[in-house]
């Protein structure tokens, strides 16, 4: 699965994200972040956040914190906070 994700990122998705030049990027899942984070660090510096998958084994409080982070970012209220 991660080989396919890495190839997809390398051959197509990276250029789509870079050309879109979003205000902020959310990488969902630590496994995904392991593949995309080097490019996110290089091109987006502090304009990206890594969060656990929604089905991660987290407490309800941790899931709620992730939800609040998504909300802040999507509503444009996120500074340069990097998780």
C-alpha cells in the first residue's frame, strides 16, 4: 500500500498539490506523512499539519482536538502551528 502511495505522490499528486499552492495542507495519517512530509517541509514550511487518521485509536478528547485543528485551519484561523 505504501509503495503505491509513494509512487502516486512522486508521479502525480505532488505536482497537483504544489501547483494548487494551498494556504495550508493537512496530511491525514502518520503513514501518509512519512511519505509526503519531506516535500511539505520543503515547499510549505510551517503551512502544513500532520494529524492522525479519523479511525486512529485515540481518546475522544484527542479526536476532538484534531477536529478543532481541522476547523481552525479550514476557517483560516490557523497560524503557523505544526502538529
